[in-house]
């Protein structure tokens, strides 16, 4: 099978289980595609990519990333993965646009177990 990023399988499971799987399989795939596109847009603007941000803002309505569109998605009954991705994109595209503030925190990559 294809390699998957961490969390990708759980996203596919979330979308294919329960209330999100009321239609055809293509509906689940469409939700998954939408979340992945939001993730791509977030990754494009992180780190101060002003050109990518300008293109996204210029075409925000067409790409579905206008402020009001993203805000409406966060208020709707959507899978938690889509909600979280919309919040991250809102932050990266509209709120935290200064390059010095983005990803300035250290992401822990190890844990310690204290006895």
C-alpha cells in the first residue's frame, strides 16, 4: 500500500464512519480531498511565503478560503479534522501573518518518563 502520514488513516476512518458516510463513497473522498487542500494551503503560507498568501487571498472566494467561508465551516457540523484544519488555515492566512511568529515554538520530538 501507499505510505501514509501520521493521522491520515484516522482521518479516512473518521470520514468513512458514522454520520459522515451517509452518501456515496465519493462523498467521503470529497471531504478527504477538501481537508487535504486546506492543509496544502496552510503549508504554502507558513513561513512567510508572501506570494502564495497573495495568490490565496486574491482567489479566496474561488478556492473556498475566504475568511467568512472558513469561519462558516468551523461553525458547521463537520468532522473534527476539517474543523481543526480550517482553524489552522484561518490562523496562518488571516491572523498570524507575521513571519517571525509562525512556527517559532519548538515542537517536542521526544518524551521523558519520570519514575
